[in-house]
C-alpha cells in the first residue's frame, strides 16, 4: 500500500505561539509543512497523529510534544506478534503513562501545573488501521463520496448533547485532573485507492465546514496543494487557533 501524505502545522492568526504538533512516522511537524509518499505493508507500523496543547501557554506546547512523542514511540516499537487485545492494552498503557507523566510534571514544577493536551493518532498494524484518541482533535475517513468523522469530541457539548454549550469545554484530555480515558477503535476500511484519512486539531475543524474540507481534499490533484488551501481556508474563517492536520490518501 502506498500513501500520499501531507502534514501542516500553522500558528494561525490569533495566537502568539503554536501549541499544536503533528507526527508522520518518526517526523514531527510544528510551524511547517511536510509531504511524502510512504509505503506501508502488513508487517510495518505507521503512525499519523495530531496533538493540541491546552491552556494558551508554553506548558501546552510542551505537553503536546511530549504526548505525541510518547505515543509515536509506542507505535514505532510495538512487538509485531500482538493480537488485537494485546495491542489495545499496549496503547492504553502508553496513553495512561503519558497522562500520568504530565500530572507529575505539574506537581514537580509550578510552571507546568495544569499542562494538558489532546491527542489523536491513527496507526497501521498488521494490515489494519487503529485510532487512539482523547480530547477534541478529530479523525475523519473519506471513502467514495462519503466523508465521516469517526472520533467523538470529548467536550461537554458533545457528551451532554446540548448545542448551547460552548464547544471548547473539554471533559477529557491528557493531563486533565478528572478521570482520564481514551477511545480506541479499529477503522473499518478496505484500504481502497482513493480512501483518505484526516486527523486535525480544532483550529481546522472549527474554522472550516466538513463539507468544504472534503471538497478541497477530494478535488485537488495533489494533497500538498490541498493542504495549503486548507490552511488558507482556516485563516479566512478567522484563524482563531493553531491549525494542524495530517491527511493521507491511499494510492
């Protein structure tokens, strides 16, 4: 399987620093664009992900980098003989370890108190795709004429079902003081040519409608151009947050 990949991370128009970060394999992207064609086979691991630091401070930038690095390392060093239950246990353990590490850092250094981040990672293992997710960054699947969000936002609005509640109130993320949890699931996709994965922070999904995102991704001749257009669309929509995403299309 060949993947056409573009990852971008931009500070946006309102923030002074970028607390988002993306990962493709072993490459981390912040304040830049990365594109590649990657070969993925049944025996190889591939991780694509986004983390969005919470809090509007340097601690958010540190939290997002730390967590995405820990999760990428976990995926990139997985034993290749795990069954699906063991795989889930390994990812849940890595997520919990990263969460607890943020809490310890906050206790040991007042500068890091309250540091937190979302993280959403998509990874390939033994011919299948899986997602581990906490927070309100998102995972979408585009297949045929359909573009669906498969992750749920860990926000008070989504968990309560009340659209009047502001959408930025998190009920769960890495480093949160309440009980921490992750969503872990296998992506039901046949990995057909043209299928597309998108992982993004809310700096994209809050600024650009899903229908517009899919139109850009599905009609562009190459993902690098599409990625540049998405960044500009998010800025045109207000650019009120950092803008980060990874898009990958099966060739």
